[in-house]
C-alpha cells in the first residue's frame, strides 16, 4: 500500500498523545484489573458471580468501560 493510501485511511505513522486518544469502549480483564487495582483472579470471580458484566468476543472477555463507572458509583 502506498503512503497516500495509508494517509487516506488515517494512518500517519505519527504517535499521538494519550490525551487525544478516545476512551476505550471496552477493557480486557487484565486492563480492567489494573484500572480497578484488583487481581485478575478477583475480576474473574466477580465475572463468575455476575457482579461484573462482560461481552464474549471469540475467546476474549471484554468488560464494557461503563462497568468501571457503575462499580465505582455503587461502591460509593
């Protein structure tokens, strides 16, 4: 693919700062655990009990970003 084609697709080869990146709509179990300050084992336990809702995509479990907000609001 030529450079102009990549540019048309929004690929510029430049790094962007985190401030300009959009908030992810979903988190992996590992990222969710890091964000919440929990162990992965505890996160899987919370998923198993239904406390944390997930979306299954192939072999991956994705936790909607809204779950972070919901859990923080219910804990307060």
